[in-house]
């Protein structure tokens, strides 16, 4: 057996997928056959989800039926609401993880992978919106079946109907981040479902992987850095200090892309509308300035690495423009990516193959058992 160790699995190809393809050198992303910029600004989230699940766009009747199926699954049980009420002081991603797990409360033994996937995708926005309102002292808002997925999410968060521009921008965001090859959370979902475990377990595990700052937890801190910088002349000293402390700049660098992440451009185009004038225009100019300074200093700091802007930097800009606070950025990423997790889980189930990589044992082999009374701490070791 080949025992070359690749701890980040960077060179390992562990799945064939028709869902999304990335060219990290060219900066290209294909979603089920569509170049990202061809799909994301035009489709609704439901159309993109249907595309991933069925490998084609729906016709009008199919889309209506699919939207109705999703809308019927948006409600969450009382006990889940009570759990979110008790979880008011936990991190929002932890609240989503706990809430997603509690979807099992009203699942039926007859629910197959598709029914569970539909339930998860439909209910994620309801869980996030309820968790967020409860921690801000507001009662959860019940979902409205007459609204699309994106519009209903904003409605449940704010209690008021969103503008068409906000809905279009959110659909564009949800389409942009729905799937991205074998990223860490998607791989997690595939590993879990490969044991023939259930779909809810797969998406719950994936939330845990998405939460980390090296994956989906970056956009909040990216925006925080812009606010900390505050004005253009502060950008260089603040970023230099962070790099000198050995910190990573959130929103920059990527495992696959060696050039600018194509999702950044799609999100930047969608965001422009919200930053046309006044204080918002000044914030937009600051964001662009911070990006340029960061890229320059990253190149100076690690000239051998090609560190470019990733999706999270412009996620922060777009979601802020739509009016979402920073603690909703990562949960909103999950509201989209659950579509990709479920589609990958279907693909993985079809392979009927358990994912189980090998490891190399590097420990000793000749230890001799000593009864507890005879053990002593070796010199140089702490007890
Ligand atoms: N800021 C400063 N230095 C960086 C950054 C960064 N954003 N990204 C990479 N580097 C440096 C690191 O110092 C690292 O050097 P080290 O080995 O001395 O620590 C070197 O470049 C190589 O980085 P890797 O860890 O090999 O890059 P990897 O491919 O594993 O990581 C990652 C990619 C995790 C995204 C990294 O670039 C990073 O931490 N970025 C900041 C967090 C972020 O934006 N996350 C969102 C990613 S997008 C997404 O998942 C949706």
C-alpha cells in the first residue's frame, strides 16, 4: 500500500462529482454545468437546489411543485423552539447544530434520504431565524408558504417583507456558495452518509466542520477587521500588526484557488447596489482599499504563496448590504451549503462505498503492561 502521508488530503481525489468543479489556477467554478456567473445572478435558490438534485433545471410546473414541497417542510417542532430558547447564549452555529439535530424529533421511520434532505434544507432558515430572534428578545416569526426560500428567510428574521433587491441579492449569495467541490464540510457529510447513517446526522456533522474559521467562520471576522481599521490610513498599520502577530487574515487564501476566488466577483457585483451612496459608499471604498492593502502585504509577507481574496471577504460585504448582522453570516452560509451537502450525500449513497482512509502507525510496539502500583512518572514527564 502507498503510505505517503498527505495530512490535509490536498492531493487525494476521493470522489467523482457532477455537482461542482473548480479550477484553482484559472479561478473558475462550474455548478452542475453552469459557469458560476451564468447561474448565480439569475436563478432562485430553489432552482439551483433542483439543479443539484436532478442534474437539470426544473420547468415551471416542476418548480412550483418543488417550491410547495419545500414550503410545507419549513415549520419546526415546539420542543426545538424550546431548545433554541434555552440556547440563547450559545454561538449561533452551535444553536443551528443543536436545532438541526432536533429535527429528528418529528422525522418518521418511513422518511427516506430525500424526505430528510428536503426537511433539512427547508427548516435550516427557520431554525436560524428563530434562534436569532430569541436571543434578541423577539418571538420567532412563523414561515410564510407564499414566499420563496430567500424571501421567507429574510421575512422570518425581520418580521417584515423584504425588498425585491434584497431577495435577489440573497438568492445570488445562496446560489454562489451552495456547492464547492470536496470542501471540509461536504467531505464530512459524505463520510457520515457513507456509513449508511442518516441525512440529518450527515448535515449536523457538516455544520460542525463549517463552523471553523478556516472554513465558514471567516466572514464575520473579515468584516470586524474592516470596522477595526475604520479609515483608509489605518489599513496598513493594522494589517501589518496582525501579520506580525502571526495571525491569518480572514477572507484571504484558499486551499484550491491560487488566484482570486471567482465567487468574490459574483458577490461583489451583487453587493454594488447596496453601496451606491452616503456612508455605505464610504464603507465600500474602505473595503476595496483594505483588500488591496491586504493583498499587497500578504505578498510581502509570504511571497512564495499566492494568497488571493476568497469568497468570505465579499460574503461579508454582500450580507452586510442585505442588512444581516455578522453573527448571521456563517449560519446563512449553512442555509445555502446544506443544499450541496444533501446533493453530495445522494451521490455518495449511490456509490455504496464506505469512506475509510488509512493511517500510518508511528508509535512504539514493545510496551510492557505495568500494574498501577508499579508505575512511576518518567524523568522529564509531568504526571
Ligand atoms: N493570512 C495570512 N497568512 C496566510 C493566510 C492568510 N489568510 N492564508 C494562508 N496563509 C499562510 C499561512 O501562514 C501558512 O503558513 P504557515 O504554514 O507558516 O502557517 C501558508 O500561507 C500556507 O497556508 P496553508 O495553511 O497551507 O493554506 P491552506 O491551503 O491549508 O489553507 C485557508 C487555506 C485555511 C483558507 C487559509 O488560507 C486561511 O487560513 N485563510 C484565512 C481564513 C479564511 O479566510 N477562511 C475561509 C476560507 S474560504 C471557505 O472555506 C469557504
